[in-house]
C-alpha cells in the first residue's frame, strides 16, 4: 500500500506542475510498472467539445526515441462513447467477439515521427 501511495503522490505532483505531457506520461509508465506487469499502456484523452478523443501510446513515450503510435478518432459509436455515456468501466477481452462498435474494432494506432 505504501508503494501505491508513493506512486499516486508522485503522479499528482507532476499533474499540478509545469511538466510536459510527455514527462507526465513517462512518469505514469514508470509508476505503473512498479505496481503491475504490462505489455502495453495507453491513455485516452477525451475532447467532448469536438466529439473526438486521442489514444496516447504511453509505453512508446517511456522509451527514448520510441515510435509514437498515437491515434485521434471521432468519439461517436465507439467503446469510449459507451463508457462516457454510462459512467462505468467497461472491459472487452476480444473486440471481434464482444459486439464492439465497428469504429473501435478498426482503430489502429499509426506511427508518428
């Protein structure tokens, strides 16, 4: 529990500071790695006013010169839209068999320089 509290404290410190998003994402990746093992880590940044969101490949941002595979998508008819509408978490283990919206199944992050 102490490690979890320390990670959360560090992330909160970064979020209220003047650090760049890349620095915050890198710290988030490092903190999460102290708590759990994972193969990939992404964050969705919702822009409700524009009706779209960006999927940020956090893992790539923790590696020096890592390829950016971020993606920007319309929010309508996606799994994230369901989460926003319901206000509840949603777990989907297999997009092909879960009745997921077509837009969410087609989402393929693309590399950025």
